[in-house]
C-alpha cells in the first residue's frame, strides 16, 4: 500500500468530497510536526563540529565527505544525508540546521540539531573519576541540553510548552561513543568494564528524555545502538583467530551481544518513562534490527559487502587509513553500508530511516506515530 503523505492529502483535498477532505486533513495534522529537535553524536551531526573547529583543518571539510547528495562537504560525517535528514524529509520539513552556528541568533522555526561529533552521554568527569579514563570529547548530552534550554528560552519565552508540544524530539543515537572510546581506546582497557556502566549511560539518556518531557515535549524518539560487532573499525581492532567469535555474517558476536545488552536496558527505561508520562509518547527506535537488514541480506539493497568501508585503506575491512582525500574510495557509496569504517553511508541510513518511519523498527512506524 502506498503511503499517504500530506501532499497527496492536498491533492485529495481538491478532488474529494467534503467529508473525505475533513478526514484527510485530520490525519495529516495528527502526523505532522512543526519542528524537530535532535541530540546526538557524529551519526547525525549536520555541521556543529565542523563549525566549532573554525579554521582548524579536518578531512570532514573536504570531499569525498558529502560527495553523494550535497556534492560538497556539508559538515555531516557521511557521503550524503544522515538519519535526521530523512526524518525531516518524511515530515515535509527542511533539513535541520545545526544549532551551534546560530545558537545566539537563530529562530529555528522548523527545529534545530544539537548533535555534535564525538559526543558522549555521560559527562567526561564520570569516566575520569570512576575509571581514571580520559574522554577528550567536544560535547556531551548535558551540554547539548543546556544549549537547547537556552535557545528555547530565547526563541519561545513563556511559550516553551506550546512550542515543544508541536515538536518531535530525537534523543540520539547517543551513548555509542561511551563504549566506542573505551573499546577502541587504550588496549589495556578490559572489554568487560563497559557492562558496569551501561546502567548509568541508560539512566543518563532516560533523564534527558524526562527533562524534555518536563519542558513540554509530547513525542520523543529514543534510538538504540547499532550492531557494533559489524562495524569495520571494531572488526579490524578485535580480529580473532577463533571462528566461533564470529557469527554467520562475519560480525563479532561479543560486540553485537554487548549492543543488545545496552539496547535491552534502554528499552526497559523507555517502558518506565512511558508509564511515568502517560501524556507523552516515548518511542524506541530499533537501529540494531534496522541495520541487521543489510547485514543479513546485503544484495537485496545493492550492497556488495556490508562489513567493509567505502572510503579508507586496504586492510581487510578497508581500514588502516582514515577517510582523507588521499584515502582509497572503493566504489560508489550507494553500494556500501559503511562510509569511513565508523560511520555509515547515506544508503545505510536511508534503509534504517525507512525501517523506522514505515517499517517494523519502531514501536509504531514513526510516520504514523501521532
Ligand atoms: C591515571 O592514569 C594516568 C595515565 O593515564 C596514570 O599516570 C595515573 O597513575 C593513573 N592514576 C591512578 C590513580 O591510577
Ligand atoms: C498539545 O497539543 C494537543 C493536541 O494538539 C492539545 O490537546 C494540548 O492541549 C496541547 N498542550 C499544550 C500544553 O499546548
Ligand atoms: C573460541 O571462542 C569460543 C566463544 O567465542 C570459546 O567458547 C572457545 O573457548 C574459544 N576457543 C579457543 C580455542 O579459544
Ligand atoms: C593523508 O592526508 C592526511 C591529511 O592531509 C595526512 O595527515 C596523511 O599523512 C596523508 N597520508 C598519506 C599516506 O599521504
């Protein structure tokens, strides 16, 4: 069945009888949002980090970043659009501006994206004091929320609740880096440690959701983590001679199981938030399951090998070299799931977004979640 969009409703509006028109308009209103506010890390950063570094050099400022859709580097850590772009398109909104460049002046009439490359959920001080581990990160969830609140106070003084009432909030993915930096940082880091702090990461995400609900948000999407055992940098860093460490797709079992433990805890937290906030809709988005679609059946999506990077070096997983302009571009990004060995391609994100918007990877398909 074809999906019914607001524009197709508009066409119906011209041809349909009055009663039918009324029904369509009601459906359209219910499913639309005036704004999207999003929080997260490099998975959905649309320019905050690149703005933050000013004149500093970064491969993110050069092609091949952005080559597929924008045809120029856009501040995204991708060849093209990222998940939040597909959500904005689905709700007929312009692509969200990154918040930081206009933090003091922007009106953000259709929302803003507060996500910053390399952000973590918990504050760096948590890891320093508990594990003597330095997370040299540019932002965390607390900093993004503080910025969000100051922007709201400026653009909607006295009407914060009304503004958030008609907004969709995307809380993440966030927390992936709380694990990435540990697992792929100091080789002495024990892989068993992050299980100890999963509950704190999940509680931090949960308290952020509660904060935006208390501010007036009615619809909040909480995405889970990806199957990190299928990510090229993990596959390269944690190679094993023991075949039973790999699943039938060639992914690292232990790391995928870890992601699933995080996701199970997060889902439980979402359930708790739902019962605590009957007036709000808190929806879990299963990014793990949505990504496993192209790991299991890559050919169905035109992807040759979902476990190798499109842009990188000539290691087994095309790692060994960062995605600089002097890296190897192994082919058209549309035929790859991994862009640079860590982040995904626009193609992969489009599959995940479709699975969340119209498929079975959100509690209710997001496009119909109203
Ligand atoms: C913390 O880590 C640093 C190096 O990263 C080390 O020099 C220092 O001894 C450690 N401190 C403790 C209390 O383990
Ligand atoms: C939020 O929107 C709903 C549905 O449009 C409405 O019933 C409710 O009164 C609104 N709440 C606030 C605080 O604006
Ligand atoms: C191989 O890995 C499996 C599980 O990952 C483990 O149970 C087994 O002991 C390992 N075998 C060797 C020889 O290390
Ligand atoms: C690739 O480019 C980066 C950044 O310009 C540079 O640091 C690196 O040394 C280059 N690598 C090679 C092999 O030329």
